[in-house]
C-alpha cells in the first residue's frame, strides 16, 4: 500500500527517484523510511555533477557529504537525518563513503569498459547491496542486480547527459550493445527473498534493455506491472 502522509522521506523519494520509490513500497513498513533516506542520499550524490558547472565543483559537493559521513553534523534536510541514522547504526560509514568515492569518477571521463563496470558496481551495485543489508540480507546477488540497473540507467540517460555536455559511457569506444549485454547477463541472477525490494529496480532494467536504448522513454504502467509481478513471484 502507498506510504502514509507521516513519511516525509518517502514523499520526497517519490519525486527524486520514482523507480526506487515504487520498489520501496514493497519493503516492510518499518524499513521504508530508512531505505528512502539511503536512496535520497544517493540522489544527492548523483546531483553533485549534474548541478555543477565544473567538475571540481562536483568534487567539492562530494567532499561536503564525505564530511557528513565522517561524523560532522550539518543542518540539511538529508544530512541531518543521515547523521542520526549513522549514530543509530543503521548504515555503515564505510559503505556510504564508498558511494561517494565511486561518484568521483563522474568528475572525469570514464576511460574504458573495466572502469565503467567499476563505476556501475560502485554506485548502483553498492547502493542495492546496502539496501539489501538493511533489509536483512547482505547479498552479492543483489549487488549484481543493482549493477545491471545502473548500466541500464546510464544507457537510458544518454540523451539527457548529452544535453548537459557530458557522458558516462567509456571513452574507449566500447559499444553500448556490449554494455547492455553485460547487464542482461547480470539479470539472470536471482536475489534472496528477504532482500527482494532492494533488487526490484532490476525489473525496470530488464524492460529498459529490451527497448532501443538510444530512444528516451518515460515509465509506463507496464513497467510498474513488471515490478509488481517480480514482487509477487520473488523473481526479477
């Protein structure tokens, strides 16, 4: 069922990251707000490069978040509850710091296929594994599925990134079809049921990869029904 009106982080997530919001509502009710906080933190990291006019400014924003993770309290609508969550032991600082380090790759070109895969795993893969850990299963399978979702998302966002004058594709010329094939291979993996809500974005990825990746598309009812089917069957 949809989250109640007394869940402000979930309400924010609905607009900031609609895919992960939809997947989060399949998590146990007492786990949803923490998942929303984790995903909103990731959203802030992703915005660092998007809103920065120069790469160095993105690095400064990421350093600001690293200071929060290292224990510095800052008044901010995401940083403040994140500090409280860290003090409560909900998340491990090294996991959050790893997300920040992975995002630093966006300040420069991604050199080649291995660097691209490391970036996708360090961002989407690590985030999914952290979410799975919060749900009770520290799962490499969930990390793989999160990596597939990250790859599909990068391919889906190519036109958007091009309008910003940047790209997250490897500059060695690795064909998008090769990247998509790697993501599809990862999508053959199945997650533990306990961590399923953390892996559900992979159901979106499966549908995205079945479409021409160079053509932008909006989410449809059929995309959400695919996630619902995965939630009911336990298979992405």
